[in-house]
C-alpha cells in the first residue's frame, strides 16, 4: 500500500511539473516577440485589455482569431471601434475580418513568431480556419 502511494505521489508530482513546464513555455512563446494590447469595451462598457500578436502586410496591421472565436473577438464584434497600444502609442481602429487573407497572414505570423506560433498552434488545435482581422485606422 505504501509503495502504491509513493508511485501515485511521484506521478502526481511529475504531472504538475509537466503542466508547469508547458505553461512556462507557452508564456515564453507568447511574449518573446512583439505583443500589442487591444482595448475593447465589454457588455457593461468596461474596457478590457487583451495581449495579442500582430503582423503588418500591405500597409495594414493584422490580428488573428481562431475559428472558434474568443472573448476578445466577441468584444470587437460588439463595438464600432477598439484602441490598440503598440510600441507605447495608442490609436483607434475599426476591425474588418479578412478571411481571404488567411493563408498570407498565417504565413506572416509563422515567420514573425517562429516556433512560438507552431507551439501555441499545437496547444490550440492548429491555425486552420483562423480569421485575419485587419486594423483600419480611424
């Protein structure tokens, strides 16, 4: 019985270690290259800030949302405009979904965020069906 408890305890410690390692790698992958802050109002009018990746193409900046959506994307859909803090500067934008640019924006994200994009894609089920979001200055 004592041996079984030791084995169970070691397995539990190992599992906690693996979870912490994955969380640490995810944080490193997500934050090591440029991250912008998107500020959008929630349903009660309270500003909510989300840290996101961004790439530039053809003179415009692009975000990317997974095919399943997210809370920050729901806030974008509920508002006419959002604020973006990038390199210490704040600007207001409208956001336009550009699904026809999915392959190009995914390629640019992979190029910019390298192994981090691949790692987080693995954790989230891949980038298939992701939707590029074009930031259009106001």
